[in-house]
C-alpha cells in the first residue's frame, strides 16, 4: 500500500539498492502527499503517527514505506482464511463497550447470546476482536543507519523491531508485541457476553495506551537526535530521558 499509510505497502518504482534510494524516496513522498492514492481503511495517515512519519521522512537517510499508529478493530472474516472480510469497527483511539456492541449489532442477522446458551451455528464468517500495535516500515540508505534505527526503537520499547531485508533495499520494521485477538462471534451470532466484551475493550484500551507511551518515547528520542549524531551511541540518547512526559 501507499507510503506511510495503513498496514500494507506499495514499493515505488525506481532502481534497486542504495544507488536508487533518493529516487525511491522522492516517489514515496509524492505518494504520501496524494490522499487519492491512500488505500488504507482509514483513508488518511493516522494523526497519532504523523509526527513520527514526518520526522523520519525529513531525514536524509530514511523514509517510511508504510505505517499504522495502532488500532482496535472488529472484523467479520471467512472462517479459516486470512484474507477477505468486512470491517465492523476500526479505531485508532480508545473505544468504549457501547461502540463495540453497536458494531456487532450492525452486522446483519446478529443476535446476542451468552456463552452458556451458545450452540453451534451455521455460517462461515468468524467475527474477531483485535488490538494491533504500531507498525512502521522504513527504508534506510545504509545497513549502519538501519541498525541505528532498530537499536533506538528496541530501547524505546519496540522489542520486536529488526532489519527485514538487505539485498535490494535495506528495510527496517519497527514493532512491538502488544497484541490482542479474540473471536466474539460466528455465523452471524455474538458468542460472548456483553460483560466479556467490556473486558476485551478495557484490555485493548490499556494496550493502546502502552503503545502510545512507546510511540511518544520513540518520537522524543528522534527529536533529540538519536538517529543523526554518529558520534554518540544510541543508548546514550535513549538513557537521557530526564523530564520526559508522555502526552496522549
């Protein structure tokens, strides 16, 4: 999918390898500025991650190829399949239980039942409640810069970050393990109680809050120059977190 938006990515045309880095970056930033090319569910770049994306794209040795600030979602999808389905709810901010309940109610022929009364039902669609944390894909000019970016991300809490490709393009992915996934319906019926749905919403909101803390810490360190000064180790920047305040 298009640069800096949503969870997919669309690699811009151009030469491969470090020689074509500047051309690919220019094309990518052009896509980012064109709202009509955004194919993500939201349709625009997430406001929560925009400061990070803008900061990284303003640096000489990096640019983002896809991003998502983190989201809470409910999706109806074909059973035992990873593709296809219908979004019932997508939110990049905290939700309350009534929003989740409304999303389930809006599904055609959806009837609420408790687990105690639930019985095998027909239909192939599985309704899944999810929280997915921030994910950010970045092309780096050199392997050394990619390593610096990943080090900074890991020290800020994104411990699943890593360098995913080095052959044609040096790609780094920033991510964390703050995830939640639970089936809440099948075959047009709600299979969990409203009380359980409320617990899921509370857990997802808490994970989203933790996700924001890590994002703000990461953005703060980028602003302080953790990626720009090769003479200072990343650990020294990240450990200088005096007077740091997380703002939602």
